[in-house]
C-alpha cells in the first residue's frame, strides 16, 4: 500500500504543553482523509507538520516513503500546499494573489495566465481577476485561497477548517471543489475539521484527535455506525438527541425524542437511536416559512452567544436546539432572549447513528 504521508510517534511541545502526544497517522495516496476534533485539539499543528511548516519535537515524518529532514525539506515543501482557516490574502487583485506562488516557482507569464484562469473556473469565480481580493466576502476570499493552492497542482493538499463560518452556498462550492480535485487530479487531501458530517460526506477515512492524542481512527462508516465514548463526548456539544424511531410508509423515519418533539429523518431505522442536527442546517425565522423541509418547530430563544460575525442561539421547542445565524440576520430580525421564533430543517439534515 502506497502512502503519501506517514507520521510516526510525533510529539509537538509548546513549553510544557503537548499539542501532539505521540500520534501516528498514515495517509494513503489519492485519498481524502479527515482529522476530526474540537478547537485546540492539535489538528492545525498536525497539518503544519505534514506541510513542513513546523518541525516535531520528536518523532519522524515520511513523504512518499522518504524520511523528511533538513536536507530535503525545501524540496518536499514544493510537493504540498496548505490552505489556512484564517484567509491571508495580499492587498491587491485576485489575479495577483493567485499568481504569486506561480511566479515564485518560475512559470512563464502565459502559463500563469492560463493557470489563474483555470483556478478561478474551478472555484466558480470566473471574471474575478481584477477585483480587489480583500473586498470580497469571507466565502469568496476562502475560494481565492483555495484557487491559489490548486494552481500549484501539488501532490498533497492540506486544508484547515476550509468551510468554517461560511454560508451554505460557499460551503457547497468548496466541498464540490475538494471532491473534484481528488477525483480528477488524484490529489491526496488531508482536511482538519470539527464538522463531523462534512467528514462523513467527503471522506472514507478519518481520525478523531482529542487533546493531542488520536483516540480513534477508521472509516467514517465505522466511526459513525458504532460511536465510541470518545466520539460521543466530542459530538455531544449541541443538537444531539436520543429517541425511539419508527419507519413511516413514505420511506422516512419519525423519531420521538421526548417532550412532544417528533423529528422526521431520511435514514430508515427503527428502535433506539441517537441523532445529530448541525446548527448550520437549521433555518430560523420569526414566522413559519413555506418549504419542502419536513421539520418545523415553534419555540422561544432562551440563550444567545455572540461569536463576532456569527450568533449562536438556544431555542427551546420542547427540546433545546442550537441555531447559528449571521450577526446581520440577528440584528435585522430584532432577536433577543424570549423572542418567539420558528426553526426549520430538512429530513436529510438529520444524521442518525
């Protein structure tokens, strides 16, 4: 079996803190592999070590079967590229941002023009060449960062929370791009995320990283089908419910999670189950909305958390749901604790394990 990256007994210390504690990972050539974990678990540190940006305190890193050391570090860095969670674009045009890495690698002007054009097409930003990069929306800026990485056509693509805090449209485009580059170019992709459902949808294998240690590794089906205590402790942050499921004649399931709350789900399962609903998949409104979504509940806001550009709301509809909205929507809808609201989500947004 051919491996693109292997990290063996890697420890990374910052003072007295072990960001990574003797972790072992083997990433197969041509796969999309996800490192799942909460903020502060060591995900970014692991990616930076794979990229050759940081050196481990102890342990060994292998790239395509070759041990990474000071003698070959620069060469190996040209074979991988990393897209960071916090977009860092130059204060200039989109074209110059994407062309920067190509110029450093000595491509001709004609080659750069062709590659930038292709890169913009891949991330659905055609005709954006002359726009000022820092004036784009957060999602568009992240797509420019992704295009800047893709035009280098490296063997390994490292993505740190590539869709964190983005709207659904930009999330969809970025996820489609990740799948495309892996499928069409056979690029090996390693993605760090706290979004377990993104991991489930995009990848076949994943590792659960908690407090600098690999707690679980396997196929996403194995991890989600029979969740370990570690996985449940990580996932049980919000919108996790237990209940009794019954299969309906229509081919879906209805799950009674108690307190008068019945949730319809696409997976056809019966008996005792656990379910998750991502806060990003829930639409919040002041009035009922007409849609094909199978789940609509009426309740009141009982808690508010301000996360700068985003606001997380706790909504009690019999059970407490956590819902995420933009700061702008929060202000325009004049929301506050005690406000009566409706939450709506599709049956396909309910994940049963």
